[in-house]
C-alpha cells in the first residue's frame, strides 16, 4: 500500500464470505471470542510454543497420535480422546509450557484456514485487544476483521469484538477509512460499551454456552487486556509475535 | 411451522451467504433499498403488471429483443440500450401501466435468484415497510431478511432497513425470536432512527450514488410508506400481492 493512502478497516462476518473480501495485501484479524481465539491467546500467555490450527478433527487426531498435544471442540463440547477442548481454562497448566499443540474448533480454525494467504494473519480477543490495536495502527496497512461466526452465520459476540477493535483503532487514528461493516459495528459497539456482557445476554452462542454451564468461560473471555501476546500465523502454525 | 412456536426473524447480509441460512419454510424478504427494491415497489405502485427478475444483462437483452420492456443496471448506471435503469423515477410513467418488465440489477436480482425456492419471496423497501410488516406478522412464520449488499459485501443501507423491519415487527409482536443478525440490527436501527439519511452519510454505496448525482433517488428511497404494494415472486415473476 502506498504510504500516502489512509488504511481501510473492514469486517467480514463469516469465513464463507471471505473470498468476497480477500486481498492478499491485508492484515487479517481472526476473531472467535467465545472461545477459540481467547483460548489461543491464553495458551501463549501461559507458555505454549506453537499452535497448529487444523480444520478437521481427523487431522487433529493424527497429530495427537504422532505424540503432539491436541485440542478439539465441536458444537461447544470437547471431542472425546483429546487433551483439551475450547475453554481458555484448559490452556493454563504447566503441561503446555514450551509445547506444540494441534487445535481444531467449530469456527475459529476454519477462519484461519480460509485466510491463510493474507499478508499477515493474527489472532484477536478481548483478552489481547490493546496490544493488538497498538500493533495494528503501527502497520499502516489495510485490515480485515474476520469474524468466525457460528457455522458460517453472523454472530453477535464476534461482531461486538470487531466493533470494539474499530473503536480502539479510531481512538488511535481517527482518520482511518471504514468499510460499511465496520461503520455498522462502530455504532453497535457504542450501544454495548457500558456492559458488553449484558448486551450479549440474548446472543445465541452465549445462551448455548450458558446452558452448558460455561459461565466462567464467558466471563473470562470478555475480560480486556489480560495479555500482551499477539498470536501470528507463520508457516501454517500460530506463534507468539515478537514485538 | 407448528402453531405454538414463536416465529424467528433473522437477517442474512449477502446473497453469497444465503445457502447457510436457506430454509424452504421461510418467508424471504429481498432488500436492496438503494435502489432495486425501491424501484420495484414504485413500478407496481404505478401500474406495472409483472416484473421478471433475471440475473444477467444478456438474459434481459434477449427478453427486450422479444418485445418486452426491460431495465438493466450495473455499477449504479443504466446499461445502454435498455428502457430503464435502477432509478425509481424510471418506473413512474404511463408507459409501464399493465406491462411486463424484465429487470436485472447488480445486487437485488441476484438475491431473488438465490432464494427463489423459499416458501414465499417478497420485496421490501422503506417505501412499503408498513404494509410489508403488517403482512409479515399475520403469516406467523419464520422470516429471513435477505440483504442484497454490494457485490456480495455487507452494506449499511440494506442492513439499516432490515433493522427497521425488525423494529416494526417487534412493535407488532414483541415476543418474536431474533437471530443474532436481527439482534445486532435492532440496536443499529435504534442508533439511526432519528435521521437515517444522516446515519447513512458515510455508507459506501450512498457515497457512490451521491457522486453520480443521484441525490433525489436517495431521498425518494428513504421515504417511508409511499405505497401499500407488496411485490411477491410467483412462477419466477414478481407480481403485486393480492392482500
């Protein structure tokens, strides 16, 4: 991108729509706040070395059988036979320090797979939002906020987070250009700012997790700035960005 | 749908995402307020008999060559050699009374094509919003608000209108279930309610039309309740619903 051009921020609401937004010059931010991208940030914060995102449970199982630690979640539940599910609390123990972990989730790892050829693919969650936004504005480059959604449908929590990122980026650089998606999300975030948890009360996936007794997970995932880690995709694996 | 079940309203932000939301029991509302669906409502209000939506300019040209009136728009501009473009003002003259018109547009007719096998496909715009919402609540059936967007991307004006429909439906039946898309749009509409035109000032397509000198079109398309007409798809053609 030429230096004189003001970067544009846009949002894509489903991995299935990514081909419409694809631009290999973009930085893509992968968003799946309940819970994959929150769990990924947590794992690096607690010392994981590398996370290999894979699209299928079979692939994750093969990697597990080869001796790797592996996490797998489908429909909000840990798949049997795996070391971890999708809960951030699974990724806090001493067993992950210095380790490589294979991970497959219902939505988040699909979004990573879809966008893997972008200029840079990074992972965002409320837990690393300030570190992420500080880094993003420094890049002076177009950004696509890729919401993982739920089985390719729009979801409220990822959109709300994308709105929070838009809000934070505008605080840092008010002249940024916004695509229509981010314009809408900026307003959405303004409605929710005072109490994101209450705002999300009716969101379909939050209700799904709530029914599964995962209140603590939700509470954890909505906390801002628990870590400075920015996970970045390098040669097909997520690693901690050196900033 | 069983009678005891409360209908659900959801929104789909791109014709390309329709397969993810497809349910042939749904009523689908086609939304392309700037300007296709506004123009379609206008044409019926002014006496058109039938509108045949076609996906390609070539198909519209073949119908024109067979003697039919035909409208074609691409990238907000009337395609050369056609009777009409996409402006509501093209569809107000005595030349359309009792006539069948072939129509192809950049976004709106693609959305109709995508959803044509739904239980019912109807056309919505600010110009017929009250008539549309009165009819929708009477059906007691799940509704999908299908935003045409811009070349399969999310756009602000169609989403805003879908938010307005959500708001109107909730006024008529507060217990309706909302999908995450409609939950977000309900809040978006609350932000915009006092001045939709000002709210849309930064929307990409409004700016596109504004640059083309189409301010009057925008003003017209944002007026509420100019007509009671509800266009409905029957055997591949839009006709005026008999209510």
